[in-house]
C-alpha cells in the first residue's frame, strides 16, 4: 500500500483500474527501496480507456526491471504528455538544471553540447512517468562511451497497402538474415503499427558505421524480398515494409521495451515463436501485468549476447563498389559526405527539366 498526503491509500498490486479513494494532490510509491512522489495520480491520461496517471505508474512498477534493462545507463529523451494522450507531447532532450537523474554530457548532430538524463534505478523509471513519460527513448549508447553504440535497432514499418501481417513476415525474414550473420535479435511490438528488433553489439564502431551497417542489412533484405521490403527514404518511392535505417543515426531514438504508446498498447517483447500470429492489440496496458508475471522479462539475456558487424561493413563496401552509396539522412542533420541529394525525386526531376 502507498499513502497519500491526506491518508488515502492505493493498492498497487491489483489490476489496472482498481484503486482506493482517489487522491487529488500526490502520493508516494515505493520501489527498489526508494519512494517516488507522484503528483496528480487521478489525472486521466488515456481518456478513451479511463486510465489515470496512477494506472500508468502501476504498470511501470510491475515491469520496472525489464524496462530498466533497455534504458540502463543510456542518455534518454523525455517525451512528456503534460495532460493526456490526446494532447501533443513535449519533447525534452536536455536535462533540467535540477534533474533528479544522473546526467551525461553529450553532443548533438549539430555538435552543440548538452546534458541528458541517464536512468540507473527502478525508481528512475517511475520518475520519468511522474514527469509525464509513457514510453522511454534511449540512445543506443551507454554514458560511459557516448560515441560507440552497443546496440543496433531495426524498425519495420508498413507503408500504405501493407498491414501487420506483412510486418511479421518482414521481421521473420530479418531473423533468417541475422542467423546467417551470427547475430541475436530480440523482437518486440512497437505498440503502434510496427515491429522493432534489437541487436546488442560490441561497442567498437561509431554511429556512422552502425547506421550504414543497418542500411546494408536493409538493402540485402530488399534484394532478397523486393516485393515486401523497402529502404527508400522518400515516402513517394516507398512500397512495402520500410526498414528505417536512420533510426540508428546519432540522437535518433526508438521507444524502448515495456513503454505504453498513445494507442494504449504496450511495446511488448515477444519470442520469435510468438511472432507468427502476434498482434499489437494483444498487449493493452490494463492486462499487461498478467503477461509479465506469466512470462517474465523476455529481454533477459540481451546484455550477454553482443555480436559483431564486420560482415555488415563488408556489405557496405560491396554496395559502394557496386555504385550504391549512402542514402539520405533526416532533414535536420548536416549534409553528410557521400550523401545523395536531399531532394524528393519528383522535385529533382522537375528542377532538372526546368
């Protein structure tokens, strides 16, 4: 039980939606031997489901250990819903002056320095939730080595005319290719429309190399499954399941495991065996505690399975030799060496014609 400032109590062990008389001010939630003060616990964050801020806190209290595994020691962006999921969130990359977290000094793609929050404890997870975060967005590096990712991320998103069944097929093909490369992939639903696959690697390569490695992986998938996979950056050219290689650029983040998306569904780690018939809607927040208690943290072991990307970098060199160089970067990044023109193909054709 946790007590509020006026003596009302909350049962933190029952299902989402069950709680003792509502406190309108604040309550303290115990986790990992620490107390985290939660303000406005009765504020409705998910209007359609009626879920409150306290409901979200209770979800993260159950999954805190698994959630922490994905963000531990990583500079983490805050995506804060200050009111509810129907109100656009505020993105905070920089830590506040009075941040309750450990911080790391980083450099953004513009080379401007900044400080970012770095979670280290289960209580830190709840502190993010207290600040309005429903999902966490960590960099793929640790604070101890900010220039060498220890993780590459494959983000599979459907384009128009393709559905989640196609996303599942794309992820299974990715698993086959990862097996061929001797890399271990850890899949999860995005909680929205796609699937993410994470691969831990040895921190030996910089962001430019890891991004190009993911691009080479996506291009190889595209060659083998041209009617299903695409790495085309411009939306007007995409058809199929897009492998978003730019999610591996410096300062880009992916929603981490066990976060709750505005849809109300959890970004849920799954087994490869489950992938064949899993759906996003299988993991609503209000029922996720039962799954977590039944299957445990399906990301357990991820830190013990780092691989190498040497062969992927050989594919990068092979593609370069064949005339297939870099692909476009996100629009807010400086122009990169070897990058093709950052202009939509249809506009480039028009400009050349004129």
